[in-house]
């Protein structure tokens, strides 16, 4: 893959930020953090920009399920939002959210921080959908503050078009794991909360023109392709993630490494030509999407 | 608690065994093991008893959800099974399963092995609902084969009345974890499969009168009470499992130990009078049941 030139998209001043949870109703850390911020609005009031919170999919949250009719976080393509014939629950919800804070609303937001969690071992991951300078410098700052933070770029996967965060000029997904759907763990709750404050602090520095990056390096994992489970002719999966790969997100997968284990105990090996770095290994919600993992390429770039 | 005298309930010969998966549709290890056994019936044919398999809740399995209308594994009280006015999906399913293999069916089963998984760190757990000699000796045998196997007795919690496994003369729940709902891990899949074969081997030895226990000791964790999350007046949870307790199932919880952590960061301590051993800590499906964990008492008994 060629080096990606950062786009020139930029922002003068951050005025409106939205912190979103419950885009998926069974990802409890975001849900409970939105509730906490609603109970303690003072936590978000010391900034030069305004911060609103949004519990994005209340019916799914109430049912502790990812979604009711369709995945809300795949429902924000402009075509869908403008299509009056789409009236299922998440279609209507997407239109409401777009009208509330989208680019054509009365109060468009500059930055969306959408809080997600995953059964994969992503630790603390910032997902970026574009590689413009504003985005990359924020990502670099976060890695300098906390070197365990990983940055996953979906620039080649189209998430800039369909995700809730795409409504903002700059959208970020905070993806933490591993954690089971429907479960809260205090450790990841506190780490996610701290990451939110770190990002808000950065935006404040940005507004005050006080950003100082210790260096301009950034390690980014760029999406290459999604890999499905081996399946039979009926679409039934025939193998599981290999034990040697389970929970090894962001680690190098070499040609010939173990990838899957069939139910009969046979190993299936990675037969690609190059070293890749899988992410979203064994994410519960991706079985139905036909994704066992996403392969990425690891890049060290200057921002 | 007083020592429980083993009941005299016994069995002459094991004739019919049912291996059940998918009682909860999002506990994938049991689902996929039932599918494997269906594809490879030879795996279950070398015994002096017949083994049938059952995918208990097919609609929930298809939807990758615990249940459709109500928890199937709380739907087998005899009163419910005989109540013609109960017609929701799992009510109908429970009646069908009762008619297929229950005590009043044409082909009542002697032993049910119901395969479950949990987001709690239960490792390999055998759940027993009664402490009769047959059950305790089987449990002791399993611990002698694999010392990591834990035995959790629900004798004081009423599960003998409402669980699917209660349809058999001797019902056992295999509960493995930690694993997220909707996810398969190869490690726990293979361990569960091995445990099934070990139990079937034991039943074969039982039929041949060849059971030989190296010793008659058994460590059992007996249910004492369920503990809910701290909640506000609206029923909303106010705290999470404390990081020092998360994943510490079967470990001693002493009076004064950390138990919960509020969203504001305050620790709530265990204020009981005695040392207890929590299980089902932070099980995803138990939030709606108002259970943050079940406290048990650890007992070493002679079977």
C-alpha cells in the first residue's frame, strides 16, 4: 500500500462536541458513561466548546441488544438518510440524529466521540475514518499521552460513509475490549472515561492554539480486508478462531501461521503473502456480518 | 450450614442420555457441539446406553439471543408445563421438550447434560441441583480426572424445579467460561467436548459396574444467596463489580473485601459476617435477573 497523503481538511475552532453511547445497545460502557455525564454535567462544562451527550439507540439499550431492526451504526449513508421509504426503527433514528446534529442541522457538531466496546482484544483503540492532519495529530497526541492506545484507520473500508460518527466534520470511534456484550467492567469503564477527558483536553488545547506534540510520529493500523470464517455450502461456520490467534489483535500474523481450527480439530493456516496485523478477531457482532477478523497493515507515519 | 445428607435416590442402569445445547441461543459452544455430534453420530455410539442430542431453542439460536419470549431454562416447573394458558414461544417449547424426553414421555431420559457458557470466570463447572450419591460420585470422579473442574451445588436455589435438565432423573449443567455471548472460543469448545466424553465414559463404567473412585472426597460450592448490584430508586445500577473481584469466581471473599465500584469511583465493601466464595460474578444475562453474583459456601465432603 502506498503512503497516504493527509488531506487538507481542517478546522478553525471546535465549537460543538457530541459524546455518544449506546449506538449499539449492548455495549454497556458507552451507555453508562453517557448516563454518568448526564447525571454530572459539570464534568463536561469547563471547556471553550459545548459538549452534548447522546444515548443513540434507547430501544436497543432497553433491550440490551445491539439493535432492534438493523445496525444503527451502518445506517448513516446520505442516500439512506434522504430515502423516505426507509422507516424501520433504526432508519427513523438515524434521520432524527442527523436532523439533531448532522451537517445540515441547525446545530452541526464538529467532533463526535462514539463510545463502543468489543469482544476482541482491542485494548484502547481510536478508530479514524480519515487521515487528515487534524485527525492524525489528535491520534499522535493520544499515543504520546498513553502509548498503549492503538489507532486503527478504516480509510479503505468505507466507514466514513455509514457510521454515526460520519455526521460530524471529525468523527472518532473509541473501541475498547475485550468485554462481553451486555457486561460492564470497571477497568474499561474508567479507562474509557479517562480517554474521553484526554481528548477533550486536547480539543481545548487546539482551540487555545496550545497544542504541542512531543514528536510527530504515529503508528497506525490500516484496514486491508475482512476475512470470513470458513463456511459450508449452507453458510454454517466450519471453524473457530485458532487458539494461537484468539485475543492476539494487533500482533503480527505471518504467512503459514495458524488462523482457524475446525470443529474436527484441523488447523487452517494463513496463506497470504505478507505479514498482516489482524484486529476485531472474534467480535461477537461480526459473525452475522461474515467477518472473523479484519486484516490491517501496520504503518509508522509522520503527522 | 449443616452437612447435607446425600439422598438415597439411585439408578440401576443408564439407558437414555440427552446432550443438550442451545438452551440459551447465544451460548455458542453448546450450539456448535450439538451440531458436531449431529454431523458425527459415531462419536456417541460406542456406549451401552443411547445418546440423543437436542438443540433446545432453535429460534433463539437463529437469532443469536438468549431467548425469544422468556428464559427457556426457567420454564420447566411442572405447574407451568401443565398450564394450558401459557403459550409464548418458550412455554410451547418447554412443553414439547417435556413430551419428548420428560418423565411422563414415552422415552424418559435418565441423564441430561445441558451445555452452557457464561461471561463469568467459571472455568469448567459442573452444576448439580441435588446431592444424591449418584450425582456426587460422578462429580467426585470428574474432579479426580481433572482437578480444575469445579462443582457448584444449587441444592438451595430451586434450580431442580425450573431448569431443562430437571426433566431427567439426573440432570447436570456444564457451565464454562469466561466467554462472551455469541462467541466461540476453540479452547473452551474442546474442553467442553472432552468433559462430555469423560462423563459418558463414567456412565459406561457405571453401567458395567466398573466405577472405581481413587478417593471419595469432593469439593463442592453450595449456593447461599444471590447479590444484586446497588441500584437507585428507578432500578438503575449504580455500581460495577469491583476490579479486584472481577473474574475471581470461586476465590474467597472476606468480610471487608472490595465488592463493587460506583460510577463515581467509590468502593463498596462486602459486609457479610463470613467468608464466602462468589460465582457467576458479572454474568451478562443476570443483570436483568438482578444478580451481580451468587455467594457460595465451600465444603469438602465425602461421597
